[in-house]
């Protein structure tokens, strides 16, 4: 039994330390990358354009406001977004999210999602037609459409028209809902004297900033569901000129950030080819090429695609999945390995938040309810640990008597456990249960936009950010960032230390020293985690202490 206890605690320690190494490495060693600009690259077969703005004036970058004034534009306005569509090329390249600010400052600007070419971080979408028939003109990113309508709103769609001068009339109707979903309906009138075959395509081009292309515990990069499977490609996983290609019927693909994303949603009834790649050092592109559309002379052909550009509001994404039949649209949110826990945890927290009105108190109530659910399991474990704590004097006596005879010491210790009907491994169960719960809640606090900028009490103004009241703030001293932690992590470390003192010490001295270091490691590690997670962990420790103390008192310890 003593050997079993040692092995079990060693396994748990190794698991915790491995997890810490992974998280620390992701936190301390981010990878950086960077900036963009479009032009069509020819191909011997039908291929979507690879877009990058023509470099002029030595790659000069212009302010967004200046670029927006250079072209005629269509205003976009609904409940959640505002911006414009460039008439030339019918390009979606200017979009702001009304409900979200970039920082907590009162005068902070709104979050900018899409941005035009030649700006610091271009990010835009285009949709159109391609053909392999020689001599037939199709719209390009330079086409100047004729606009019918003044402003794109949920009640007023916009229609754009273009005649190629050869008998083909291209008509595009763009509509928008009250949130983040655009619908682009394209039709082509064939007034030529021949049958025409066209290929619908769409693309999203992007130049991420250094921060956006850095590694993160939350996926940032290319994402999508093709063939009903989630595909995720980090920015730096692709070399220049490299791309990945997928054949799919239905699905969606685009770019994902921590809280925002864009994606085109494909037709569930027709096959498409989706391609994701790195156009050059700075520019990435996701595009699709649809099933060819054959239009006989004197007839009309049409196709439509949806385009999402907005915030990762989980309930809204679930609604889109149900209402628009978009496969696994919620997976735009990086729920992680523990999806089966992470998503339910979010919905529980959201329910408690709607009931209480404060996300911090909702997290604390969640911790309390979770402790109630786990009370029977934890109770048995704490009883086992209390009995072991009571046996510590006898175990020390055995160690003094058989210290030089490891085999005899093990036999006598096992016999003692057998007589007292104690299973030392049972005390490890609460920790094993807490690991997936911890990582699931860690994910929720990192991915749920509903927690972004959510305040608690006192100095905690954003539960998704680390505790801002750090040692350097107290002391005004230049403290290294890894050691610069806030008040809540220190409180959590103290509660963890007290809880550890209530447990029986490992018989192995090296292991005992390692376990003594855990509260310190966790204090400094969680000092840079979301404050909401630290608050949850602190209350969990306090509730565990109360439960453990009551059980120890019951057993006369």
C-alpha cells in the first residue's frame, strides 16, 4: 500500500508539473509574425484569386480613415455592427463591432474586425465568379458596380449590378440580419448567343498583427468545418506559398481570433473546394471554389453564400447552427479537449450570471454548487486522509524502527493500513477530479466573450484578465513579470498551503519537498491567469478546508 501511495502521488505530481510546463512554455515563448497588401495570380486551371494589394510607394501603410475616403462606399448598420462595403470590387473591408471596446477605458474605440488593404493589418472578404471560357469578362476586385440603395440594414438590402458589355449581366443582392450574418445572392443573366459556365468563389484575405499571430492557449489562425470535421491551422504552421486543400459539401471556413472570427458558410447541397494558405510572408487567405454553374442563353443562373463577421457569442452561434443548418458552428469557439465539460460550464455560468447580474459572483456560486455535487466523493477521500493523518505517529515509529530495511518498512506499513482499513490512494481522488474541472473552467474564462471585460468587486474590472493589483503596483519596484502577481493569487496560494498542511505528508522525503513547493508554484503560475479562475480556485480551496476540518474533527484529529 505504501508503494501504491507513492506511485499514485508521483503520477499526480508528474501530471501537474507536465501541465504547468506546457502552459508556462505557451505563456513565456510566444511566436510572432506580421503585415499585407490584392492581385490575381493566373493558373492553368480554375483557381480562386490569390489576393494581395499592389505594393506602392515602398509598401507605405495608410491610416484606415484616409483609405476609406478614396472609394465610393455602402454604409452598413444594424444592432451589432457598423462599417462600409467598398463599391469597387464589392469588397467587405470595413467593419466595427458596436458592443465591444478595445480596452476598459471610457473613450476606448470599438473593436475593429475588418480593415482595408494598405492599412496596418488588412482583413477583408470578396465574392465573385471565375470562368475558363476565353474572352468572357467577369467581375474582378477592380470592377465598379452600380449600386441600388443607400444603406445596408436588416430592413434594406443592397443590390449591385454590372454589365460586362458582352451580354452578361451580373446582379448581386446583399442582405444582413440584426447580428453578424451577411447573405450574398448572385445571379447572372445570359443574353449572349452561347451557353456560359461560371464558377462561384469567395475568399477572405488577412494580414495578422504580431499579437494575433503569436501562439496562444486559445486557437488563433485559420479554422473551419469541412467534411463535418474541425480543421485548425495556426498562422505559423504554414510556410510561404504553402496551402492545404479540402473537398467538401457544406461546412464553413475562415479566420479565428480569441473572441472574434470571420467565415464563409458553404451550400450544404453542392460540392466545393476549400483552400487555406499563406500567400506570402505576411498574407494568409482562405477561399472556396464552388460547383460550376452552366447558364444557357436567354436564362438566369444564381447562387448564394453566407458570410459571418463578428463576435464569438456562443448562444448566437448555437442559434445559427439550428436556424441556418450550419454544421458545428459553435466549434469556432476553441472549447478544447474537454468540450463535454467546457460548453456546459459556460451555459451554467451564463445562467447564474443572468440570475445574479455579476459574473464574479456567478463564478463563486458555480464553485459552491460544484463542491456540493462532489461532496460525497470528496467526503470519503477526506475521511481516508484524516485517518492517515491520525496514523502519522505510528508510521513515524515504524520508520524509526525499520528505517534501514526498506522491504520490512513497506510490509509493516501495508499491514498497518490493512488493520486500520485505509486506502491511501483514495485521498488523491479529489485532485484527480479537479484537473479536468480546472482546465475546463480555465478554457471557459479564456474563450467566452461574455466574460471579457466583466467586472467583479474592488479592483477586479475584468475577470478574463490577470489580477491588476500586483506586487509592483504595491511596492513601485521593478519586479520581473513572472514574479509580479496580484492579491488574489497570493490568497489562493495561502489557502492551498493551509489545505496541504491538513493532509498527511508523503513518506518519501523528496516527494514531500516537491509537494511543499506546489503552493508556491501555483501562486506564481496562476498569478498570470484570468482572475476569475484564481477566484474560483481560492473559494474551492476554502470550501475544501471547511469540509476537511469538519471531517477531521469528527475523527478526533
